[in-house]
C-alpha cells in the first residue's frame, strides 16, 4: 500500500475506534471533539477527463488520494466547524479553469486561511517537492514550497492532527 492509503486508512481506523470522532487536546489542555468526512472515490474515467480538460498530469500520490476519497473535510470541530478541506476533483478543475490564472498549478485545498497547490510543472520535470502553500489573500509570489510531495504533506498534516505544521 502507498503512504497515502496507509495514512487515510489509519485516520479512518482512529475514527472507527472512537465512534466517528477524534478527541484532540488544544493548547490550553482542553479536549475537544472533531469529525472528518470523506468523498466517494474517483474513477479512472474522471481522472482521464480531468487531465484532458486541464492538460495537466496529476501526481501519482495525489491520484492515490482521489481514488481513496474525492475530497474531504478534516478535523471539523463539533461546534465551530472547520476550515480544513481538500477539494473534490470537479472543484479543482473549476478553480483551474475559472479562478487560478497560473497555468500548471492546481489549487487542491484550503486549510485555515492557507491555500495549497500542486506545481504540476515541477512534477512533470521530475521534481520530488512540488507542494506549495500560501495565505489565501496573498499574491502567488508569496507562496512557498513545502519541500515535499503530496503524500508527505498529507501524512504530516494528519499526524499533527490538522495543524498547519508548515508555519512552525
């Protein structure tokens, strides 16, 4: 199994063991209840259509995620909700075609005021580190490399219980 599948299976197992919730401690020592929701897996036809529509090759580890869950919402507080969303493929396509003026970059997630992108140009050139993050209100020039690929980002994000570890 891939790191993406192991990471997602582990998260789902933790949710199953605690009746669909995660109990996480905040900085003040309070333990709060969180949930996660997952999308239906994407089929090969949808992926082929997306790649034809955008002209972009999707990284294999991101494909593993889409085949496991077509988008998801992670670490949602039971009262306050959450702002940790990995977009479904149709939203990624919409953003690419209608919002994102940077060709070769896929906007894949919104994490508490940060936008995450995949640099498809870097991936196509064989670079291993193609994940970018930046404040959603910043200009593209202010986005920074996360120094990793999608599966490493996902593993770190879930291992830190939804923390924006890249800002530490």
